[in-house]
């Protein structure tokens, strides 16, 4: 915060008490407001990567006219509060207390400005696919062997995109067909999600490394793979194999999930409705849901349980 040029100002920054786990990723946020037209409450979101390391450290930030410094924050000579290595536990309400004299002759005046600071993370989004195969008898070991081989092929297909395939469900059922009678079918449900590209000695920073772009390419590869299976079967002159893909059964849906302790709230954070924002006191998210659930006994930011 900056005072009038004609007078002297004393600034003190304080934050309401909060607890949680700090994050290891560096982030910088600059607070700067003027005396004129300053809103009573301003919201800021600080972004974090998908993965982070938990520690047991705690941080308390107090700024003053002496402009103290520590490893996470500092108050500049103009009264701006700057974060470095912003941590999850540092989410909360920050208040700037200002005492100033517009002129030497006038009495000291006071002003308070409140800032709401929230950590947020990108959603843990992924594609979920379902495909059906004509299968061997449901108790056959050939179905299990085929399932493993299919997952290996799909995993190799998206490996260079830093994506991974996970089997969610595999079931074999006897299905009654109108003209073919009863037949065995395998129902495969698997997901494709992006891996963290910031790991390793040379983090990927190109815009093509964004999760959404890599997932979109992976989706196209998977759809092409199943289309090619149909083409290969159509060119066969021999009888169909015992296990083969059933044309037109591939289905895909896009799924958004927030990490535990985070949730989406369009009403509370209208400027970023698709952001997974850290749960405020009075709420929690225990698993990969989308919203923070109400919990009156939760007194911390980022609660993962209602205690």
C-alpha cells in the first residue's frame, strides 16, 4: 500500500490465524492498493502445480513499518506485501493497517484494507473410455491375457505424451443378441490422465506440454487405434478371431476432479469458476470430488476431513 506523497504513513500487515501444510512450489504474489478507491475486500488466487511435498512447518506473516523479511514474504518500502514460495497454509485473510497524515497540520488518520488470499490448483481432469469386445468364455484365461496386452498397447500409445492409462473396471457378461443368440462380451473401462511434466532435470515449459493439449492428443490416438481395429477386421477374409472389438461401442466422457482439500465454487470465486480453490474454514473435501462440503467444525484452510 502507498501513502500520499505529502504525508508520512505507518503500515502494518497482519493475517488471521490459519493452519495447514505448506507446499514446495515457488509462487510470487504482489499486493498493492491505493488509498483512493480501495475496495473493502479483494480476492487473490495463487496457483500451485498438481504435485507437492508435505512438510510440518508453519508460517506466520506480520508486516510493519520496519519492513521485516523472511523466507516467504516481505513488505517493501512502499508498503506492498510480496510472497515468495507461497504455501498452502498461508491462505486466509490479510489486513493492512495504515496510519497516515495527509498534511503535517492534520491529525493522524487510520485505514484498513482486507485481502482474501486462496491457493488454487488445476483440476485433476482425465478422459474415461468404455469399449466392448466379443470375448472368449467368461472364465477363460484368454480374456485375462488379452486384457493385459490391450492395456500395454494403450499405455505405449500415449507414453510419449506423458500420459498414463489406468484400468478402472473390466467385466465379462453373457449378452443376448437378436440374431446371434448369447455371446460373451468384455466391458473395458479405462482412463487416460496426464503425468506431471515438471519432474526430471529438464522440466517441460512449452505450451504444448499443457495437460489439456497432451490429453487431447492422447484421446485422438486412442480413437484412431479403435478405428483401425474396425478397418483391419473389415479387410479379413478369414473367420473373425475369438476376441475382437465391437464396432461403435467406444464411448468417452471428460471428468473433472479436485484434489483433496480443494473444490470448485462458482458463487464464491466467480472470476475463476473452473479453478480448484482451497477449501475455506467451515468446509472440506475428503477425496477427488468437485466441491468443498460443509463442516462447521472445520477451522482450517484445505481441510480433508470434518473434524
